[in-house]
C-alpha cells in the first residue's frame, strides 16, 4: 500500500494509514514515521497495555520532547526505532510492527493479514 514519497516524511511527523480491519472487523491504523536514526518505521496504532489507539483519537502521538510515541491514556512511552515500551504499564513489551518497503523514493507498507 502506497504511503507517500519519502521526502514528505520528517522527524516529528506521523502519517496515519488505514491497515484494513482486524479479526473483529474493527479498523486498524498504522503510524508511519522517521525514527531517530533516519529509518522509516510503521507501528500499529494500538497500545500494548489495552488495545486502544495510542493517541486516543487526538492525533497527538509524541511525548513532550518528541522523542517517543506516547499513549496519552496509559502514559506509556515507546521508542521510535523498535516500538519498545520504556515506561508505563506495558514496560518491556513492544508495539506491533508493520513491514515498510521503499522503492524509487516512495514509501509503502504491507498491511498485516486480517486476524493478526
């Protein structure tokens, strides 16, 4: 699934993409971003503590320093490069990754199969 030209991504920006439906028929979203190492990542927009969107619908995804993804509901902080939770009720767990591909300067994601 095409996301955007890579040049449209920059640190501090999240592109939200639809990933189809989960096994319950609910919509899934991916959070496409540039991590602190300059790599493109995509994480499923669900907190690991309870399966609700980490932004709670606010579309604000980062902590106060812009260094981590932040769950405003649970206070969990996730590293950008590996989705690992470093603080909060799900410490030690990690966000679910979505495969990212780049071809000819364009970013694509491969949505997980329904049921994942």
